[in-house]
């Protein structure tokens, strides 16, 4: 029987960005460095990151705070819509709101997002082969973090919607071989200075 060990999956949204296509703001650069310092004592084996500038720059800056941890660009950590629900999947009281949110997603974006989301689950989740626990960081975007959190909790596919993540916030999921996956930390901002908290959130959702 093949031995398996626990995976610890660290998920971080990129730092505050100038725009969807641009790099980080000064606040975003500070967030990335502070996140890296927070993680420098963790036994990370790899940092996966999305290909867009804001995720790649975040990974580079935090990677400079780590000791020789390799960076790996991956489309699976990119910015895409993982699942577009049908009306009959959704609670009646919020179906109209959620369907309006995903309405702009094109047919091609739906197809490619669905495939990438399934491959992300295969790549990033579950126990790992061998006897050594593995700690991996994925620097990514809001939607994928929501998708992986909802997967870890066995929530229905549509439930990635409504899971929001602040810039450079940290979420950690544990995948042991002998028990259910567990979300150990969600949206943790303790490593950031107070003035860097909750960027990426609309004002009414900041607490």
C-alpha cells in the first residue's frame, strides 16, 4: 500500500494592484514583503503563482524573504471563473444577484475556467505521496481561493461565490490522509500592518 502524508496548502491573494493588468501598488509591495517574512519559518517546498503581473510580482517579492524556495508560474493559479451555476443550483433568495454577477462570463471563459478549476483541484489538493508532510504556497486570485475553500468543505460548486479574500491575506487548508480536509486559517491578516488590512474589499465588508 502506497504511503501518503499530509499536505498543507497555503493560499494567498496577490497584493493590492494598480489595475487588473498592472503590477502592485506601494501598499501591495509592502503586503507581499510582510507576507514573505511571516512565512519564512514555514517549511515551504514551492511557491506556485498565477501568470498575471500582480500575482507574479507578489510571489517574487515574498520569495525574496524565503530561503531558496523555488517559484513556479502556473495557469492553474490564474484569474478565472471556476464554475458558473445554473439557476436551479442557487437559493431562490439570492439567485438573481449571483446570476447577474456571472452574466458577463463568455462561453469560452466558462469552458476554460471549468477545466482549469478541475485541474487545480487535482494539482493542489489532497494528501501527498510519501511519508513527508508537504507545505506549498499558491499566490493567486480571489476566485480560486474561494473555489478551493468550498471544495475543502464539501460545499456545492456554486458556493465559491460570496467567499471574498483581502489582498495578501493567508488561508491554510490541511489535507491529511486519514481524516477530512480542514480549513485551519481563513483570511488571516495578522502579518500586515493595520493600514494594509482589507484592501481588495469594498468598504462595507471591512471589519
